[in-house]
C-alpha cells in the first residue's frame, strides 16, 4: 500500500479506537531507562578496554581456543575485515 492510498483510507471510530489503544501501549518516553523494570542496570561495575597481546600474562588462560567468546571473536573478525584491502586502489578497503 502506498502513502497516497493510506491517506485515502477513511478513519472510522473502530480504527480510531485501535490507534488510541496502540498509542497507550507505546511507552511515553521510549529512550529512558525504566529503573523499576531493570534495576540491575543502574550502576554498572563493568569496564572494557582494548585487548593487548602484551598484557596476556595478566590472565589465566586454560584454553586459548575459548579465551574469547563467540560474540567477541565475531567483533574482532568484523574489525579486521573492515580494514583489510580487498581491491587494488587507494580507497579500496572493506566497508
């Protein structure tokens, strides 16, 4: 359905009622954190930093294959592939 066709639709009390119900269902301030729903997220004691091979001796690594979880491995691969050349030329790098 095109925007022109949407504009031609007749608004009926039933449609108005459904729109009103949908608007009430939507959060009033969708970009604000609801502290009652997610109380654990108020204070985050988690900090991150780039991985450095030079500081690997600070970690106890039982298995090098599982040191990074799958999500972190995926981000590392994505980071590398974005910066690797795939074609000859000045600006031909991954995007």
